[in-house]
C-alpha cells in the first residue's frame, strides 16, 4: 500500500459530524494549511471494533475465484466483516437496484471484474456504478513487490483518476449514417475536486510530488480547464512539488524512468491508460490494488483493468491471481478502520510473493488460486 506518513493521529476529531462514515473524504482534520476544510483521504485510524457489513459482487469470469479467495483469508484472520453477496454480471442492462441499495446502506463494496461488451451500444456497468454512487476518484497504487523481478526498481506510483466525466460521460450519437459524434465533458467542479483529493492524499501519505497529466496542447479548453484547476489547488500546498506532463510524453517517461513519478492526477481516459501502463511496469495488473471512492461510498477492486476477467482457461484451471484483490481488500480494511488486520494481510501477501514458491502463471509460476490462498493463510501472523 501507499506509504503512511504518520502513526495513528490522536488529533483526529472524534466528534466530527462525518465520523460515522468511513468514506475516504469524510473526517475533518486540522492543519496549518486549512484548519476548517481539510479532510482525510486515506488515513489509518483506530476503529471501534464493531463488525461491519460489506457488499460483495463476485462479478464475471475469474471474479468469483478471487473474491472467494478474499473470503477465505478474511475468515482465517477472523476479520470483523460480514459479506452481503449479490449477483451482478456485465451483460446486464443495469446494476440491480438491490445491489445499489446494499452499497448505499453498507457504504463499502468489494467487487470482482465485470465484463464490458465491446460495441453494440451496451453501457459499462462499472461506469454505471461509479456514476450512481458518485465514486469520483479512482486510486491505483503501482509499486514493486519484494522478490518479484521487474524491469524497473523503486517504482511506487499512485494514479488518481477523475472517475465521472471526460470521454466516459458516454455522450455520443450518430449524426448521420457513418458519422458518430462523441462529446468530452470537463467541468471546473470535478477537476478541482479530483485535484484536491490528489494533493490531500499526497499530504497525508508523505508524498513529495503531484504530476498532472493532460493534453492541453491540443484540447486547449477542456484539458486547459483541468490544468487551471490543478494549478489553483497546487498553490494551497506549497510543501508539495507540482509539475505537468503531456499524456503521450508521460507514457514514454513511464516506460523509461518510472521512478520519477510519485502521485499522478489525471482526467478520466488518460488515467485508465496511465494506471495500466504503470501497473505493467511494476509487475502486472494481477498485483495492483485499487479502489473507487466518493464522499459517501467506496468500491474496492483490482486496481488496473482486469483484462483477464473473461479468460476461460484461467477459470477452468482455477489459476487466477488473487493478489491484486487481496491487497485491495487490505485497503478496504484500513478504510474501515481496521489497520492491524490490513497490516497482517499485506505482510502475509508480500511474504508469499517474496518467497516465490507459490505464484500464478502471470508471475512466472504454476500455482492455482487456492495454493496461493493457502500460502497466504499460512503466512498470517
């Protein structure tokens, strides 16, 4: 997970009006920068120990395999969680209302991958879910795991992506036969909101630099508005270095010198591309945790695109990699104010990867999902 800058802070306001909600942007936090509006984005805090109900969506393809792995590990740790399971599949026209209602009630969801049909006018349920719950920030942590060889070392990048607008607004229509118009929407409100999240995350997690990714040299108004918003927010955080990079140059820099990046804040489409590129550099999508968060709700899932979600061979052989979702569930535990359980899980996963005896095919091994799960359970302190 991302580095945590300080121990559990006693200064957190125990009587904050938002203290009953575990949302990543809910609790007030005093600071010299802005004592009245600072909010906690990702901070381990001591919970009250009360068990929490979490909505579980196994998803498609390998989804049930990897979510089942999380259930086993949570049970072995005696984590104070109960799962409320719902069947949701990518070929449905919309997310069932009972699943939406469950997430709104529980505030937190763990989700396997959902297959998005290509073309045909079928909208993505992943996008529907983000819009319905206003999960405006996608957070993917791409980092080197000890013992897992990669081309680059010292990679520890957090990609924070605006999750609700841009090309993903889905505003497109056929003007005349053979001509389709697709609208890209960028607003100052959403741009400022994601920039504040990125800088707040950097401040609270001892990150030194925030990089804004854009294409304002071509989309001067849309991406120009995004950059203007980032610059305005950056001025409020003088202790954090801020720079900007054009998205095509960003991709080249990522594959040649990724260690130069720390926190990256991006519009919607660019963030998807940048997060997957960074994940590939740091060990693959199978080991990258992530979450989609908003003011009131959070959905944790594999960080980078689950391109193997529909791989029938992996499903038949039961060799899907559960590491990404296990690490995402550790993020979820910390979000739910169970930091000791999160630390135990992260330590066990990293120990199994470091030892190298149990790894799935994408990590150079031949282990099944269950063999990796068993190894993680055995490694729990």
